[in-house]
C-alpha cells in the first residue's frame, strides 16, 4: 500500500522471510518489529510460504503481513520474484531486509533501485541434511552475494563461514540476537511451582535443555552426559523441552533405562519455556552446531548457571560466565557440569546472575534494536532523526574483542 499522509514521515522497511512459523529467525523478526514500531517505523512482512502462527502477533505489533504462498516448483522462483516486486512497489519501502537463504535469493532477484539487506543465520553449512533445492539456493546466494548493500550475520561464526564461501567481507555486519530480559528473568514463584509439578524437592538438582530434536543439538550427547551425572549425583534429575522431545520418540528410549529411568522428564514443545527455565539448577547445551544460540541466551537471561559446548558463537555469548567444552565430547561436558553443580547453591546463583548481567549489557533486545535502527538510519540517510531510546549498542566487532567479563 502507498503510505498515507499521517505515516509519510515513518521509515518504511519491507522484511522478506521464508515463513512466519515459530523459529529463531522468525521470533527475532517479531521482537524487532515490536521494538521499532510506529510512529517512527512502519513494517511490511512478506513470507514466502502460507501464513504461520507468528503472523497474528506481527500484525498486533503494527506490521502489514502478506504471504506469497509459494510451493516448491520450477516456476515458484520467477513467479515469486514478480509477486514480491509488485508488493515492494506498492509499499514503497526505504529499504528491504531479507531473512534466510530462500528470502535472500528472492530479494536479489526482485529488489532493484533501493537498499537491500540480507540476513544470515547459519554458521554450519552441512547441506547434506537439506533438500537439493535448499542446497541449490545456498549456492546461488553465494554467487549473488554482490547484490545486497549490507549482509547482516547474527554470529561471528556465521560471518566467517560465509566469507569463506565467497560472500564479500566488506559488506558484513554482525548484529547478535537480542534477548527479552523482561520475559526471561529469575522468578522464584515459577521455580517452586514447576518443580512441584515434577515432584521435585529443594534438594533435587535439575539439569535441562531447550531445543528441537535434531542431530545438530546432539540430544544423544546430552543423555550420555546425563548418565555420568546420574551415576555421580543421586539427586540429579533431567529435563528436555522442545519439538520431538517426548516419550514416544524411539531415539529417547534410553531415558526409560537405568540410570536415567524415573529421572528424565520429556515435555515436548512448550509455550511456557520462561517458567520452566526457572526450575533448572543448570542449563546444559550439548550442540554440535550453533549460530548465536537462542536457548542458551534465554537461560542466561533467566539467571540459570550454564555449561555449553563450543559451537558457533557460544563462547562469545557465555564469556567467563560458565564452562565451555568441545562439541561431541559428552564426558567432558559432564565433568564441567559436575564442577558447577558441586558449588554451594549461593555460588551457583552468583554465576547465573553474572550471566544475566552479561546478556542485559551486551545481548538484550534493546541492544539489538539499537543496532538495527542505526543500520536503517544509515541506509535511508536519516540516522540523525530516527534514533530510539535504548542503551547504546556495542558493535559486533566490540563484542568479538572481549568475552571475559564475568
């Protein structure tokens, strides 16, 4: 739609994203739209597939949401580019920001004559796990990476990986994920309620993880580490939350076998993750591959002590606020977890609160929003008139320079 007179002064941004189903990139887009809203900003969100569950909250935040409804087919790319070109022309944005490979490719084909910003989320291109169409799109993006004005990566690991694939380093910006430190925060009431729901007393040591069931998250490694902890700590209990993490998953049958039998809670996907994070005594990330790990940052914001594998930007995010071990070594992960759990409760709480303070200072929603606002102002030529009242963000380069502050 053509901007009306009332909103003519707003900075108009068209976001193009593969889907509006719930996911890491999709949730970050929602949070960004919520943070940078009217009257200074107007957002249009175009999703390539049919609308998903985040379409409604995006509209509630003030965005116009449109769906191309594309299905995989030889003509989808060209047809989608034509449709996107029409939508962009009607909205007349100051810039177009694309999220994820398929949207990046479509943006490169459809957007001309105005600034284009690409978004990178991957830090591990093991394309053998993807369909041939995704592999083809990723390769095409590498060839067309000269097209966008700026390429935003949410992790240093992702930026370095894509530079190795031929993406121009001079166009790269690192804007890490932003975490909602109001939604994710220590809550003693929720802690007591959730632990009571599991039948746990105050002496139990609950170790958990939030992630979809996926080889990259290495739930098998988590369970191997849990077996070590179960053998050494009679009070240890374990919690897994995420899509595919339910008792009917045959890959998790080991949870019903000693020493884990009766000590594992498999809750599947949950809408009340912030409450469940408060129930934990330790967050244990076992990932083999990450970009900027959302769940780890949310656990840190919740004040939960963390132990994690060195995947993607995990070490940068966690800093000195928790041990980091090599990926794929569950026994090293277990030993690091034992070291944290052996601390007195007061010391564990101090470690968790140090992690929360780090997220608030470096990785909050406000910091992310400020970084994007600066980028939008720079590309639109209106940096001086479209600032927002949020804490001054550190640049991605500053974040990379020092990670030892806890």
